[in-house]
C-alpha cells in the first residue's frame, strides 16, 4: 500500500496516474495548498521542501516504510519497484530519463511560470507573460518535433509521458491551441484515452 500525499496539480497527478497504470493500491491524503497544509509539521517530515507530491511506501526496501518526495524521483522509484514503464536496456532507459528530465527542468517550471504570470498575479507583468508564453510555445515545438516520428516521447509509453501529460492537459490555461502542434495533439489524445490516465487525473477529487 502506498500513501499518496497530493493535490489537484499536474505534479500531484503524475503520481496518481502512475499508480493507476501499474496497479499498486494506494490511499490518498489530500494536502490543500490553499489552506497551507503543505507547511504542517507532519507533512514536512515527509516532504521537507513543503511541496506535493510525496509518498510513503508501507512496504519499502527491506519491508520497512519508506518516504519519498519530488515527483520525478517518485516516478522512478515506483517504476523500479514494479518493473514497469522504464525499459531495462540501458540506451532505452536513458531515452526515457532524458525526456523525464526535459519535463522536470523545462515543461514543469516554464509552463508553471506561464500559468502564474497569465492568471495568478494581481498586477499584469507584460515582460513575464511574454517571456514565459514564448518559452512555453518553444517547448511545445520541441515536443512536436520529437513526436513527428515517435508515438511517445521515448520509444514506448513511459514515465516521461506520464510526467508531461498533466502539464499539457492545462494547455488552455497557458493559452496554447493544440491544433498548432498536431503531433502533440495526437499524443495528447492517445494518452487521454487511457483508462488509468482518466482515473489518475481525477485524484484527488476537485
């Protein structure tokens, strides 16, 4: 059993999608970011950077409880635990890892900044809106080029797709039309049709 500490954000939903895909049982513990629950001492003991998601694997290494924070690390841990969604061959494994890092270092932070400057600031900052909107579109173009010759970001469906999908699912919020990036749209529609993705995107309940 996995205890999942999460909220209604792309980073949180990466992990619920992953757990649904691999079929691990899990218990959801919503951490309401708007109420500041991420600063509670009990949560900080699991996630010292006061960010969701975090997990406790009740049957971790050696059969003992094991806690972990940072979504990319959690995805890699679950994948290794169950032997799914990352290939074992070295070159294919690092193909997945490079696109996972692309999401962690690019898609997540830059899309998040676009969300912030477009929607979240009381005072509009044209420089911030322009800068992060341009970078968001550039990253879409990178994905679109990659997906021109590949069904998925790596050579097969993997944690790289799981990490990236919930951020692309907010394309309306960062004012992108998927039709402008047809390969991304095809990829997005394919993943959207997966039952595990649909279930994971509904965790926690809005």
